[in-house]
């Protein structure tokens, strides 16, 4: 039985605003800590294959009139290091080509200890000892996340980092 869930590191090792690349199931996954919530994207830009984990976060820029810019630091985008394409790390949404391109998102959860559900017991039993859980670990789920679809007549804006 193959698993789709992988323990990839300690949550404490990824501070707010930081990112790291990990290997899980033969794939490189970029993990992001955005205000204490963890998100994962395939660590490959869908445009030309750049390492997304090498990108940087930039604020959303708006302008009511030409020449007057507003930098919205509450809404940031991950910018591809090669060509500057912008992605929302919470959904994979591309803002350069929102219809044709998106990063592939993966669910990242924080679980106590390293117990993974779905394991089947074998015929043998090992001697057990008492263990205390002192850290929380990051767990990547490689099942594809399906984008939420807006209901007919309603449009929803995606949450931004």
C-alpha cells in the first residue's frame, strides 16, 4: 500500500514568512508559512519550470490614478524568479495568465508527532516504550487539491497570502 502523506519536517523549523523546498513522493514541493498557515505548491513554475521556492513575496500594487501607487502588504504574491509571474500560494492561482496557468497546490497540515493515518498493522509486534510528543511536524498530502468552483451567478475572490 503506497501512502500519499509524507512527514517532511518540523513546523518550528519554518518561521512565519519563510519557505522551504522538500522532497515527497518523488516530487519537489515548496512549502510556505503565511501568518501561521502552511501551503504547498509543486516547486516548479508552470510557465518554464523555475524553482518557485527561489521566488520572493511582493505586495499587491494598485493605483486609483496613474502615478499614485498603493502597496498592499496584506495581500502578497509569490513571484517566479525567472519571468516574474505572480502566484497566490494559497490556491496556486496565476495572476499573469489566470485562465491558462496555475501552480499545483498541495495541502500541508500540522500534526502532533509523526503518526500517519491509513497504515495497516503487520503480523508482528515490536516491544513498545513510552514516547512523549514535544514537537509538531509538517505533513504534505499529495492528493491533488481540486479548485473550488463558484456557484452559478456568484463569483468569489480567492483568499490571498
